C-alpha cells in the first residue's frame, strides 16, 4: 500500500502536516507535485514566481532524495493526474495541505469529493496559516474588516499551534511512477533578466531557515529601522512563506523562544515583526470571506472611480522612469531582484494610484508578475489599502509625497544612488528632486534631464489636487466610507 502526498505551496519537510500524516499511516509515501497553472486562475504564478518555483522544486527534490525519497512531477489537470497515480501505484490515500485562493478552494473541494468517490482516503491540513480564515469572527459572527480588532481576536484564542518536527525519513515504494523533469515545466524566463534574482535569493527550505537565523539577532532593531530602505532591517522571508519553504508556525516559535527577538513591551522589534505575520493572516482572512476583491474593490463605490488609462505613464512607472528618484529606485529594485522594500512599495503604489490616477488593478498585475513573493491575498490587500478602496484602507485623501518620503526615509540618498546610479553625483540636497535642481548642479553631476535621467512626468502638487478632486465625490456618501470592526 502507498500514500500520495500532493505538494503545492508547502515545499518543505519541516512542519508539514500532510507529510507527517502520511508517514503515520505506515505505508510507502510518494511525494507528488502536479503542474497545472491553468487551473489556478488568478493565483497562477507570474514570471518571477515561476523563476522561484523552478528553483524551489529543485531544492525540494534534493531534500527528498537526502531522506530516501523522490519528488514525482506530473503535468495536467490535477484530478486526472491524481486518479492516474492512484491507479498506477495502488495508493489508498491522498493527503495535502490547504490553499486559500478562491479558485483553488473550489478545485480542491471537487477533487476531494472525486477521490473519496473512488474509495480513496482524501484529507487536507493547515500548513500555511496561524489561524484559518473561518475560525476568527467578530461578536456578530461576521468576518473582520479592520486589522487591529482582528489581530486582537486572533491572539485572544491563544498561541498558534506548535510546529511539527521535520520528517527525517520517508518510506519508499518498491517502484516509482513516471515523473516529468522539472526543466520541462517551462518555468525559466524567456528573456535574460533574472541574474539579479539569482544574486539575491536562495530558494528552498535551507535558504528559508538561513534567512530566519540571520534575521532573529537583528529583530530588536526592526521597529526603528524597518522603514529605511537603505538598511538591511527586514526579514525578506516573504517568498519563502509564499512557497511554503518555511511555516508561519516555525517563525512564530523561533521568535517566541528568542530573548533577542522579543522583549517585554508592546513596541519591541520582535513583536512588531510578529504583527506583520498577523497582517498576512488578515490578508488571507479577507480573501477567503471576500473573494471578489481580487479584481473588484471591497468598497463598491470605488468601482466607478474615473481612472486614467495612460499606457505611457504606466510604462514609465513600470520601468522606473518617472523622474521621482524614490519611485524609480523602487521599481528598478523590483525588476532587478523581484522584491521591493515595504515602505517603498507604499510610495510607488500611492504614486501610481494617486499621482497618475492609474488603477490599483494595473499595479497589482505588475507586482504579481515581478514579485518573487507574489501572494494573492497580500497583493490584493496591499493594493486595495493604498487605493483606499479595501479593508482597513489608507484614507482616500492621504497622498504620499514622494519627495518628503524620500527625504525622511533615505535622507542621505544611499538607496537612491544604488538603484539610480545616474544620480550618484547629485548632492543630497537635490537627489530627492533632480527636476528642481539648478542647471549648474545638474551639469556638475553629469545629468541632462530628459536624456540621462527623465524629467518629472507629473507635478506632484498639481497631481495631488487632481486626485483629491477625483476622490471628492466619495465624500458624498459618508456611510459607504465608514468601516466598522
């Protein structure tokens, strides 16, 4: 007898409930990955995610081999491939860990029913979240729409479950079913843009645990340093969490057991970081209860907002050629590394939505294709937050000033000079707004606006007034704008 473990976004051996459950049955275990992006809908991986997936699967295959097993890779409709594997291997059970994207939930429910109809045991577990979406409700039994009361309710239920120890050995079947080479999944980029990704990241479970180990000693400084993009003060665990190379329970346990990371008091760095895990939980809570928000605003009145559909402006934003260095630096960092500092994500998002009046959906699509940590729940919540149209959203009248934000969080221009090297010789007094610099200063720095560096594509002061005017009609319905916990 054999048991199939269907792996998806849980590409690890540690704290993997499906693997553990399979081992407990005492049968041979066949780990399987089925490549079927056409079934994933809005959750199908973008370009940077494909790059990561290719390397994460390769790392997992090596890890499985080290404990006497193999990764079986198949392509095609998941239900069809699982039924074939059951027949080929005479398996009596299929275990997997849950995903929470709308299209995946519907697909998985159908598959579970089909497998059970054949007499096969089919069961799923939670490996991705601290608190599953349907377990946290407000006093009226409704889902939360505001983060702070949501997170308080989570913590009131008690500490998350402890992580499960890593599987040390997987019993192998007498013969292995056919497998597709990972290289045949067509995950590598068709253009040579990924060198920066390779230089920045080590996908796989070992890379995830290395990141965590490196971050814990720095966590006490997290609350003071996290907003400064030139400082390496964030965990950069996002893509490892997205692909399930490390579990949130393992991260929680690591911080709870580290005196360096968590000190008494509400405002410590370690606790501030754990609240970021809470924000991730909130994102999944919202996506589960409001699945339409992937493409539509949670606040329905925003569906009629008069967006500008300027392809030229959108392209300038995507390429980091807006003439605002903090925006351009962030977009270039994204393109080179597949990642962007969180403070800068808010700045570039506000610039797109409010300075350029380009829809949050356009921003979400670009991030989805270029972020290695692209997560449907986080991406949706983040863009609706900056657009003012989602849960716990930034007020519509809050428009980030790219210059003052740059001056505050990168005063010396260190981050700007790294990602916009053509501005390297500008003094810090002008590097945040080269379009306003005296001609003599620009000449001395070797800059010709419009040639070596773009002039500002909009005047921020005028763009802010335009945005406020466009949002003005929303004030007419104060009831629609109010959100209660």
